[in-house]
C-alpha cells in the first residue's frame, strides 16, 4: 500500500508540472506575437482608381502613373491603384464627380471650363505638370512662312467649334486681323497640311510634329507661349471633396506619381519600356519623342525653377483665367481662383 501511495503522489506531481508548463506556454504565446500577428498590424492598402484622360501613350502625367505602378512607388505608399483610360474624352470628369474615379488628368483650360460649365463640375489641380500649353500651329518648313506675320492670305485650320484663344493671341502679337487669314475647321489628319488643304495646321506639340516628320515633312511650330500668352498644360486632378476628405491618400498618390515622373526623367528608355506595357501597339520612337517633349514642357519657367515639377501658383491660374476671359473662351469669370488648385500636395523632391 505504501508503494502504491507513493506512486500516486509522484504521478500527481508530474501532472502538476506539465500543467504549469502548459500555462506558461499559453502566456508566452499571448505576449509574443507570431508572424501572423505581426502581419495583421500592417494596414491594408488603400484602393483608388486613376483614369488617364486619353488613350495609353507617353503623356507625362500618364507616364508618372505607369512608372509608379511598375516600379512599386504606389505600393511604397500603401496604395493599390487601378489604372484606366477614358473611353470617351471628357468622361473622366463625370466619373470623378460620381466618385467612380478618384484621380485623373486634365488640361488646364479644360479644368477652368468645367468650373464655368452648367452644371459646374468641380475639379481641383493637385500638380501642374505642363508649365506651357499643349497646342501649337505648324507650317511646312519649306512653305516660305517664317513667322506668323506671313500668315496673311493663308489658310489656317482650327479644331473644335471655334478658333482657340492661342490662335487669336498669335494674331494679335503679330498685328494681324482675323479677316486677313482664311479660317477653316479641320479634323485631326495632319495630311491636310502636307496635301496643301491648309497652310497652318493646329497640332499637339508632343505629337503631330513627329508624325509629320515621319511622313517626310519637316515643320515649324508656333505657340502662343512664344508670344507671351500664359498657357498651361496637363495636371493631375481630383475633386475638392475627395481631397478634403482624404488628404493622406491624396498626398500619397501625388507623391508616388511625381516620383514616377522623376524616375522617368532619369531613366527615359526604361520609362518607354514601361509605357509600351500599357500601349504595346504604339511606336517606340514616337513615344520617346512625346516623353522628351513633355519633360521639356514640364521643366521650364520660373514656377518650375522655384517649386519643381508639378509646382503651381495662384498667379499662373489667374493669368490663364484672365487670358481666356479676354478671348471669350470662358462663359463667365470665376470669382475665386484658389478653388481650382491646391498647393497642399506639391511637389516631389527626393522622397519628400
């Protein structure tokens, strides 16, 4: 009996030791998080949609987004970005307004037009990439037209419903009356210039001059900015409401795309490789022309010198607004231009 009693005591003691050890293991497990617990502390990425305002190509704001996606700059900002392209130009503004898209691109003039449309579509510029306007007027290099002063008696084409303010500014700077130039509405076929249908053809500076060169026709391009007009180009945009309600996401998105532009500037061939992932049908050299041209347009002027790529000021927007009002390109004035842009999210400088 004594042996059985001792064995029972010993067995009970062993059970106690095992139970104590198990309790200690449970305590350690609760105090020391494992790999799954650590990963659970990392916030899920914020999901947003960026819609480029045209087809896939090397417009600089598009390139900034493409590069940010492929080089992981969006991921570095804990963003999951879906990149889309507008099916019908202008739909991006409607989708911004309805919240289906969070970020897009806009020409500066188009942005001001949205603020004066009926109904008003409120969009705000986060970073002004094009420090000069996108449009110019091309003539054949061998046409004998050496300056706009030679436009008298010539045929000038224009796109859209009416002649643009850029064209009018060039005429005024060269003391020409509209009656001295025959104005005709044209489409987007640059062959109208090469076939002599018009003598002066409206172009996107980063596009058609290279297309014409590839067709064997060298051109001279005149821009309103050359004659002092305060033109501006493309910017990244969102709605004022989204920027106010999501300032952190907006800052992270803007930082990532501006970082993408900086990377593209320093690595242009690689940037074109990335563009062709989104636009595989496009010609590589033409895309390189577009990228080089838009980088040059982004890196010019006093605002760029002071604020870097994406910089913008109230004075710039006021000057453009007044220029458009002067040439009756806006139906009414915008009382407070501070609503159309924000300086809160510019500019990227080595990660800051």
